[in-house]
């Protein structure tokens, strides 16, 4: 099955179970102070779960574009390094608003995965909530009993509150969840070590595919749980992971979701995908980040210097740095990937094709300006290298702070000239900067300062770069 067919089969399946297929919400969230970007399929239904709005349909399904690059779910640092976390991904979901509950959600999930998609039953594992006495949360015996009719008992695993209990916030709707995992290791390896111990253990071949959340309680301010009058189902399945499982690949990037983009990058860089770990990571980062940046722009969030805009700018700059450092793209290149994506998402998320030239133009401008900064920084480095035997920490920090050089890039340049970088000095300078900015924030929040909107737009929000500085490019 192609990825297009897999997506269609999901929607057709739930349509046949009387679900209304609804469009994805934009990935950019404009009127929720608690959320910058849509990070799960359920976001657009939040008011329904809180009882603040009435559902139009009792059963809906969709594919939602999600972005997990800030806040509670931030997967950015994993992206490209691992093969199953993306910045932007599609979450396939089905919902019941006070209609069906655990039995149907579980049996339909099983039917879809095994009968429609033909996934191997011997590779599937499910988890159910084990309960938490200290919080008065019961074990989810109902979910376990429904699963028992479908799957061998030793494949039903108990999960803790972190993985198997969902809460919207400190108060409000919450409930146990049941996750479905797929073991994609070769037969031989599976015979030697059973998959049970590898579920939820960050194993790159034993991965979570689908999460079924059963909202059945309401948590009160006192911490007490009361049963919800109407129970809901909220599910989310990672589309790219599902495609990988069905297509039998060992990486999401080997599926037809990412390969067209990766092959294009390989062709243009003259480097084959698979030739080297570092260039592979760079190609994965590019093929992933272009999706996040393109959809954010198409959905109305331009790169800028603060808040959501800065998150997008940072993702784009991260892509530029990988392209520049490891794939030798010294001229703007990333914007050329947009038409490929627009074509790929035709009939799914049409907004990108409609705004293709605008999105490309914005990305090109960002690339030009960031590459200029990088080039100036490299010039600065060349001059420095003439009369310095090594790179001191303060200078490495200047490159980082003023020219946006991750420490890897500085090390790479230094290595080419046979210089060593004073890493301790760099970390020290970074630490000092962090303390300075923390102190500055402390003063800010202690004052009542009215900031004019234009001024606010111009204020560089530097927090995220400092978070990234301590981590490495690869
Ligand atoms: P993981 O444990 O792998 O980080 P999760 O438990 O954080 O996933 P959920 O919040 O349960 O994920 O989201 C539902 C589904 O969305 C997951 O089962 C997974 O298939 C998919 N998913 C979650 N995060 C990502 C991501 N960053 N990239 C691609 N798919 C993802
Ligand atoms: Mg996660
Ligand atoms: Mg998980
Ligand atoms: Mg999960």
C-alpha cells in the first residue's frame, strides 16, 4: 500500500463505522494562551471535552497535522537522530463524544490494523493502565478484558501513569489510555529476545503506533475524581509510523512519505542517502524540517523574532545549518523542496499548494539572510585563525551568540585549521549568559511595563537558542 492509500483506508474504515470525516485544524494555534501549535488531534475538540461546546457529530475521524517542537511535547532534538519522531507529523484519529467507548475503540483498532492493513499479530503489543493507588486511580480491567478477546494475554502489558494515563491539565477530563506498539525487529532477533521488555523503552524498532484514550473521569480542584456523565474516546495514531510498519521499513524516512524529498536532496547534494551517518542525519533533518516550516507558514505563522515565529525561525535555521555544514549547500536550497511537498499533500492539506509561491519566497528570504550571517561569521573566524593558535571559549561564544554558530560548526572549522576549541571556556561563557538573561527576566516580571505591540514584535526572544546551545548539532 502507498502512504496515500493507507491514509484513505483509515478514513474509509471509520466512515464505514458511521464517523463524520472532518478537516484538520491549522497547525498554528492563535487563540489559546496554553498552546502555540497543534500537538494532538484532540486539540480542536478541547471545548467539547470541557463541556464548553456541544458536538455536532457523536463520532468523527480525521488526519490532523501536528507540530511537537515546544511546550509539553518537544521532540525537536530527537528529530533526524532517531527515525520515528518528527517535528510535523500527521495524527490519524477517531473520536467518540459521549457515544461508543472502550469495547468499540479497541476492537475497531484491532480490526483496522490486522484485517485491513494486515499487520502481523505476532508483532503487536498493547498496554493498559496499571492503576495508581496513591492517587486513587483504578487499574483499567475493562480495557484488559476487551483486549483479552483479541490478543494473547502475555502481549497485554501494564503501563504506569506517565505512559498510560491522560490528563488535560491539573483539573478537568482525564482517564486511562491503551497504547498499541509494533515490533519491527527481524524474526531471528525476536526469537532470541521477546519484545515485551522493549515496549516503551526507546528501542528504535519497537515503537508506539496508536494511543487510545478513554476519558471517563473529571478531576476536581480538590484532586478528587468523579465519573464523567458522558464518556469519550480520543485516539491518535502516528501516520508516518503506521506507513513504516505496513511498508516493512526500519525507518520512517525509508517510506514513500519521505523518500521523494530525500532522493531530491541526495541528487542535488551529490551525496547518496546511506553513504554516511552524518550526511544521512542532515538529509533526514532537512526532509523533516521543511514540512514543519512550510505548513507553519501556510497556516499563518511567519518566521520572526519572538514566540511562535521564533520557534519556526529556529527550526528553519537548524535545517540551514545542517545543509550548510554537512551537505555543503552554501547557497539557498531548502525552499526548493516546497513544490515537492505541495504536490505530495494535494487532496490532503491543500493549503500548501495554494500558497506555494508565498511559502517558497518566505523561506528563500530567511535562507538568504541566515546564510549571510553564517558567512560573515566564517569570515570572522578566518581572520581570528590567522593569529590564534587555538579557539578560546569567549570567541566560540561570540560565534554562537552573534552569528548563530552551533558549537559543532565552530569545532568543524577549527579542526580544518588544526585548532582546538576551549569547550570549558565556551560552556562557562554560555552559563554566564544564561544567568544574565535569567536575571534580566526576573527584573522584567517584577515591573509593570506596558510594551507596545510593535516594540514587542522587535524584541528578540533568545531563550530557545540557549537551550539548544548545550546540545550538539549531531
Ligand atoms: P512517543 O512515546 O513515541 O514519544 P507519545 O506517547 O508522546 O509518543 P502520543 O502523545 O500518545 O505520543 O501521540 C499519539 C501518537 O502519535 C503516538 O502513538 C505516535 O504514533 C505518534 N507520535 C507522537 N509523537 C510523534 C512524533 N514526534 N513524530 C511522529 N509521530 C509521533
Ligand atoms: Mg512523545
Ligand atoms: Mg509514548
Ligand atoms: Mg502515547
